C-alpha cells in the first residue's frame, strides 16, 4: 500500500491540474479522479476515470481507493456552474451540482476517513468559490458551493480531536480554467474589465489556488480547521460583476 497519497477530484485541467502538480513536485503520490486523465509521465500519478455525478460509481471507486491506497490528504476540486437566472433555474441542474459538489465529497470522505482516523492525521480541503457569497445567475452553484462551507465547518468540529483538519478554499475569477473561459470568452474585453474590478487589478491563476491548498494541506497547518481561505484578489470584499 502506497504511503502519503493525496486524492484529488477534477485534477486534469486548470486548478485541479495545478493542485496535482504541486503535490507531485513534493514527491507525493496523487490519485486523480476525473473524466479525463492528467498526463504526467514518470510521476507517481494514478488516473481513475470517474463521473462524480454517478452516485453508485462514486461509491464503488471510493471503496477501492480506501482499500488500495493510504490517503493522507483529500482535495475535492471537481465542479461546474450550470448558470441560469432564477426564472430559468432547473432543479435537475441543482440535483446534479448537489451530487458533484456535496454528495461526492461525503461519499469519498466517508471511504477514506477510517484510514485517517487510524493514523490520527488527515488534511481535507474542499474547493468552494467566492460565488458562495452570491453572484447573478449562480443559484444552484452558489447554493451548493456555500453548502460545502457548512460541510467543512461541521466536519472540522467532528474530526479535530483526531488530528484531521477540514478547510475550504474559495477562488475568485481564475483566468486559466475551462470554467472561466466558458463564461468569459478568451478573445473578449470582458476579462480585462473584470480584472479592473478586482482590488489587486488582475485575474487569478490556477497556481494561486494550488498555493493555498498546499498551505492548508501542510502538516504544519494542524491548528487551522473549519476555515475558508478566499483566493480572490480582494474580490470578496465588495461586489463583483462577471
């Protein structure tokens, strides 16, 4: 059984890939759960193809991972938006996002938790969003992403005595991601307009988020739990228009 293995969801592109790379550079083994593989030849990376919206498949894969790997860290990064104004919100979309953002997090954590408890050590980081504070067209996304914050705070209270910390990282607009490009076309002026509305005057990068995840996943961060670290260039301090 491999030691010091980090489980990452949605690790094939953008923020997820940056998170995987940061752990791999530390010499840790990474298990990436994603619909597409992350290509990192000759590095201790295991790709497992999985659609997290499929509850039964997620339960089966989670059990296999817990059986075959010694998971010391878990980063739940996978997510998607499904934007819509309130009048057009689909409850099917809400159910889908609830399973990907929250249901899958519960299933995967339940599977790896016995191993963390046995070692009296674990680092769990859920990737939420600055949009958890509210953003137009994000009814389902904001609801489920804010739900992840409540999830983390609850788990933090339950697991703290066992050396397991649970925190969330909330990115603002991160330019080098498929999610951002799906909302803001790369060849539009909108990206520049958004950057001007952020206090630090630039859009975020995937490595900005990966750095925050590394901090909270560190063995030295054992006195930090139940917290949300905003990686948003100050965008959470006021209104943000996308």
